[in-house]
C-alpha cells in the first residue's frame, strides 16, 4: 500500500456506531466534499463489494483494464475465465480444499473489519454489488478453508453485470474513468462515485 493511501471517510450515517468507525487518515487532507444532495452513503453495513486495481501490478501479467472487463462481463472467477485474462496480483497456491480457490469470486461483506480492505489509492476501485446476491460464507467452505480476509464471502464462477450497483474510484481517477467508460455506466445504468460517496455520474 502506498503512502498516498487513504481509508474510507465514514460508514453510512444511519448505520454508524462508534465501534464501527474506521480510524481517521493520518494527516492526509480529505478531498473537498460536495453538497449533501450530490453524495451517497455507499458504505453501508451488509454491502457486497470487490476491490482491486484497474491494471495489474505484477510485471508478468498482461496490462488488461480490469474495470472495463468487469463492467462488460461481470466478475469472473479465474477458473471460469476461458481466455485466462483474469489473474490476481497475488501469487497463491492453495491445496486440500473441497472447492478450488480459482473457481470462486471473492467478495467482501461490509462490516467492522472492512476498513482494511477499503483502503483507497490512485488506480484502485471498488465494485458495489447487490447485497441480496446469494453468497457462500467461510463456514460453508469446510474446516480446511484458508481465510484471507476477515469479511470475505464467495460466489461460484461469476457475478453477472446485472448484479452490479455502482463503482467507486479514487478521486483523481474520476475524470479518466468517466471519459473512457461512460458508455458502460450508461448501458448498465449504475452510478460512478468516488470513495467519499460523491456522485460523478448517475442514470437519469
């Protein structure tokens, strides 16, 4: 994580309790906030989301635009990706589990542990997903399952694009994402936010 990283500003106001508030960013000035009518409480308890970097960090991976691929095809488990283009920045080998790691889409269910996984920096984005989507929990995965994140849940094979409810990007990435991918947001009729919840495009 770079020194420029920042945490999400707050939980949704109607859901916030003192024990759930993420720690404040260390000395980093937050972006100026817009009028309240142009903000949305995107970080709500129970929200499903997936975070990654728009382009792979590993130098051995092809420079594929992950955000464009997700908007067009949804979230695809690596084992379900026929052309092999879905690859993690992590290099993991997991054995001894009933379900192969590469057959699952890893999601987060927003809660008290999620501050660690919503750290934001340039190039990083969060895909917001319908919280009603059925998921598997770590308890469903058996005793030998290796848990990587404290708030993780799973979907087999893929999350289709129609289950996406929005995308949040780092503030300095908004202009680029909007200019390059606006047609995809329009097609899916989902909003574009920054991590503070400022709305930069929404369907009419």
